C-alpha cells in the first residue's frame, strides 16, 4: 500500500494527478531538514576509506602530485559518474506487517500535516508509467533499499539510501533525463484510487489491517 504525506494544498494537486518531481540533488542540499537531507543523494557510488588505496591530486600548473591514503579521508568517498540525472517523486510504503507500535514511525509526521492513501497501487503505477511514456521521458519505480553508510562500498543511485532513513519506507518514482527544475508530471485524476485528504497526526489510528483467517 502506498501513501503520500505532505501539506494539504500539495495533496489536493496530487489527487488531481499532478506529481511534483524535484531534481535528485535537491534532497542532498536541503538545509535544516533532518528527515529529507541525504548527502549521498545524486551520487553513483560511495567507497569507505578502508577500501580506497589512494587518492592522487595533481596540480597541472606545477606538476606537483599529492597522494592521500585511506587514513587521510574523513569519511566515505562519494563518486558521481554523471551517468544519468533524475527527478524524483517520493512516497511511503507498507509492504509487510510487523508487530510494531506505531505502524507508521512518528518521525514521518514531520513531512506535513496530512496524508492520502493510494488504495490501488497497481492502477496508480500503470497510470504513472503511461504518463512518463506520453511525456517522452524514461522512468523507473521501486522500493528504496537501505544500506549501512559506515560499511557499504559500491553502487548507490536513486533507489538506495543510508539506513538512518529506513523508517521512511520509501517508494520512489524516478524520471529521466532529469531537469534542474521540478518536473510536473500529469498522470490524470487519482480521485478514484485515493482516499480523501486525512490528518497525518492521526494516521496510526486511521490505518488498520485485518488479516483473513485460514
């Protein structure tokens, strides 16, 4: 099941079918926003200092070279190969039920004052991908995989985030080629497959699951 958290005015647009998609690097540059700022957002790979043999810096003017070993690195080395830029639309997902209280981590309440539930995720993603194709864009959508930022070395990209954000249970829609400005993707009215706009602070009392007995 998919949810969109945000301000009521933005969710009114969402139910009309307008997906406001920010550039991927937007999320790495947010100041004073601990729930969305990710310094590795927009990079293709990160490498832990222990996995870096050396880093060489060359001064072209003088020909001087400086070699930096792993002990000289203050943290993971982030690499951008400029493979592809994306604009993103982010949602909250529930894909499995665990015995936890609350069902939705309260840290997500910082995303706004309201939420909308998408009660037919298949129809939603079908409409999104049809709209992406109609707009002449490429696109992908998937659940975000969370990694240990203190241990992981290797690929990251738009569908991987540090595990400090795992409470967000994020589902992402990524379109490319990306734009430095937000992209407004029109997928058509979503009124038939979404709930009305509800109070986010009440989400844990409003969302209940009943499991069928065998």
